[in-house]
């Protein structure tokens, strides 16, 4: 019987971010269940968006990793970092060795604006920019030109707030964080003066939280500017938010910003509403301007207030455009995928085949790959619990794996020369990063390339050069 001392339930979790760790934690909390969990991630370091997505100037949010570390300390937990699902190990192989598989892969792709000029140099996603300044190995070499004066941030969620705030802050405000060194150096040379945050709808429909927007009134050398007339709330919007305390407080904060007298700070963060970029133009392949259409709100069926272009335009000079208008999951090899939602199709976490509607036995999903890009890190905890509950309900109805030797997976990866990172190797990386940060008063100084991470773990492939000291 699965889940007993004689036959522990063997679980593979693909993805080592918050949703994956919350799922592992929920499984370990089952008192009468013996479970062995192996977690796989294509990156050498665990913790996903907590390491590579949370803003470096928000260290309290990162403290959730202490919860994940307790989960990882369970003797029945193993981490396999630097292992690419579909390449280094396949779905079929996981099925052979694990009774159940949970996908916790997030939403890795950005939605596009789908406007002319979007592929010009200087047009990047906010997610790429976040990954760049957080030291994500895939984006360490991203070319971010901050020699320009005007930046357009498209979107009004918390990620948009993060990128705008990082651009608005001084180096001194960022120096004691774990921001990547290459980003800190580039930001020190920044010539950015104006950051335009544009929302296609009105101030009542913004998606940022009170804390995120409030910070713009507390920056040392940047001030928020808002046109008072753009904060007018139409009757439908007022009705929409009459019981929404967050939206009401957002409006109060924005109105307070609009009433402030200019202080002469060197940077300005312009909140603009009812605007949509419709075309990006440039010279020699580089963005120089954005054509903006002004919108108005119209109610559609169901009460949703849609932004509709008015046919009135303006052109704004910009040298960098950061889009933050939503995210999508990407298809995984041999795993069902819903093209419309960008998620793994599921019913409360049970994966199903969208062509037949039939459940796929043994496959489950958590996090953004399950529900789409919504909520904050903590939202993933109840989400993971729901999926684990479905998994436990299926214990007797779905057969287990045919291969149960715990040593088979590391042996398989070694046979393919995959230099995987286990928790001991990760702790070596972690220790060196923290030690490098101590003399600078920083929580850590990150290794930012895959090679450097593997060297720090002591498992770099032969022939790769040793990195420079992390705090050089």
C-alpha cells in the first residue's frame, strides 16, 4: 500500500519555487503518510521567484525561504537543481520512478503588447528586467541601456511598480540589498529622469497594492507626479470599488501625491491613466518614441469596464519600454497545455487532457501553472494544499510507479553527465554568497551565471574556467 513504511509514496515536484515548496510542505504535514519527495529545477539554485523575482529592496518577503529550508531539511526531501525537465529527464522516466508528479513551473512567458515596433532595441519585458537585476543566470548578459532619460513602464501591477521603483531609486538606496552587482553598476551610471507608468484603464482599476504605491512618496531623489484630472472616478468605477478597501486606499494615496508641491528631486515618476501605447518608433533599430492613444472606459456585458481608444494620440519620447501586462505558462514536453489560458489544464489541481477532457492519472499542478498569474507568494500555500488534497483522494484509485529504488535517479543523471545540485551543494553556494555580502552590509552577493553557481557548489563540469571572486 502506498504511503506506508514499507512502501513510501514517491513524489516528483518539477519546479523549486514557492508553489513547489508549499506542496512539499503540505505533503510532509500528513501525519499518517510516509512520503519521499524529489524536487527538480532547471536552475542550480532553489526558491524560484523568491530569489529571482522578489524586488531586492523588499527583503522581508524573501524571509519566506526559512519555511522552505525547513521543508528541505526533512530527511525524505531531495533537491535536484540544474536538471532540465524534458531534456535531462523525461516525463516517462519520472512516471517510472514516482507514484505522483506535481508541476510547479509557474508562468514563464510574458504577454506582448502586439504593437508595431515592439521588437526594437530598448523594448523588453518587465520580467526580463527583474531577472536581470536579481541575478538570474538566463539574463545576466541582458543589454539594458540606461543612458536614456525617459522610460515607459506599461502596466500597473506590482511588478510594474517594482521596476519603476528600482529605476527611480538612487544607488545608495539599493547598495545594502542583494541586487546583482552588474545591475548596481549600471544603475549607478543611469541618466533616467522620467519614468512614465501608463495604465490603459483608470485609477480605480489599478492592480498594485497600497504598500507598493506608497513607496513612491518615500524615495530620496524621485517624486511621483499625477495629473489631478486623471484621478476623477466615473460613477461606474466608483460603484465597482465601493466595497474594495485596497482600491479606495490606492486612490487616497494617488490623490495625496497629486496635491504635493514639486520638491525639485532629480527624477520623476509619472502615473498616467487611460493611456495605451499603440506604436513604438525609433532610429537605427533603437526606440526613440512611443505613440500613445488616450482611452475612455465603457461598460461591457458582465459589468467589466473596458478601455476603448478615443482616436486622440500623443507622441512621447522614450528610450526604454518595459511591458508588464501579464504572463503565460509555456508548454512542457508531453504535458497537457491550454493555449488559451497559458496553463496546464486542471480541475482543482488534477491535470486533464484538454482534447478528451479525461484526467491524466498521477499528474498534478500547483501555482501559476495551475491558476494563471494571480495572487502573491502566500496565495500559493492554500493553492498547493488544494492540489495535495486531490492527490490524497486519488491514493487508492491510481497505481504507483514500477521502479522504487531511490538511488536510480541520481544514477541516471550521472550517467548523462548532468552536474546536478543537491541541497548540500546549494548550501555551499548559499554560504559563499552570504559571506561575500557580510563585509558590504548586504544579505548576500549572488553568483549570477550557471558556471559560477556550479563552481561555488563544487561540481562545475570539467574544462570550465573558475570565476572571479564573488566580491571582487
